[in-house]
C-alpha cells in the first residue's frame, strides 16, 4: 500500500483540502481499503501475455515480408500463397467449365426428305449451266413395279414453277409441272424430272442436278394394278 505521505497524493490533497475527495481519488488513503494481491498478479500476467503475443506477431510478420525461408513466419507465407493460388486455379477451372459449350457431333444419313418445304420466294432458284448433251434415260434393267422421279422444287406460285421448268429444259432434262393441293399449304406446283426406269439412271441425273446446285427429292411411282 502506498504511504499516505507519498508526494503526489500529498500535493493533490493539499489542493483539494477535502478529505472525502482525496479518499475517493486515492482509495488507499482509507484504512478499510486493501489492494488484493490476486488483482495485481492477474494484471501482470495479462500484460506479460500481451507483450509475448505482440512480439511473436511482429517476428512472424517480419519473417513473412523478408522472403527468407529460414526465418520464422516464412512457412505461413508459403501456406497462404499456395492456398490463394489453388483458389484462383479452382475459380478459373469453374469458369472455363461453365463457359465452354457442350459440343455434340451428330451425323445424319438421309436418302429422301421427310417433309416437303414450300419455297415462296424467287431468289432461291439457282441458275443452271447450259449443257449441249441431253440426258439419256436408260431403258435397260427396268423396274417392273414402277418408275422413279426427281422433284427439283415445290412452289406456291405457278410463274416460278414455269421459270424453273424452262431452265431445266435448256440443260437437256424433260421437266414437268405437277399441280397438287395440300391441306394447310394450299395449291402447290411441283417441278419434277423423269421418269427414270432404273435406279442407275436416277442417280446419274441426280448427280448432274447436284452439280448445278439443286437438292432433289427422290420419288418412286408404283404402277396401278
């Protein structure tokens, strides 16, 4: 307990000149007040722990900043760096996975189209190249069940069909126009080439039409009993 004659206490009490005020400011002046030794030890221990923790943190921080692998704290820096790099790599891989589209390869093998499409504009008609040699249709190995036709186009306007017929006739084919009524589409004008009695003659004519830019529809017409 500090003595009552301790000079800071004595000088302050001489200023206030009031014992009650001095007793409130300096509790040890009162005879019934005692400082507990446990409180002093607890405060000292807390201060010591704080100093040790602060010193350790300073040493580790300096070790991380120095870059020396032998100093304390260098391992923590490497650990933090590795974890950050792994997180960045994981985020990049997730972004790449989410942004890359799933690519699927499909192969289609078709001989005859299943749906007939109506061409209502004139610009889709390719201009055929002139050919002096007419297409000779073979009569050998004829199919007794019927014959084949190549449909070059199906149009909603007769004028377009007539123009297509003229272009095909110039190249040596013998085209014809077939008028049909289809539910939901109305009246259509089909431009067809044929007839072909064998599959070989059909394929030969089809190859020539493909070279001219046409995509044909293969038809087989059966004979009536």
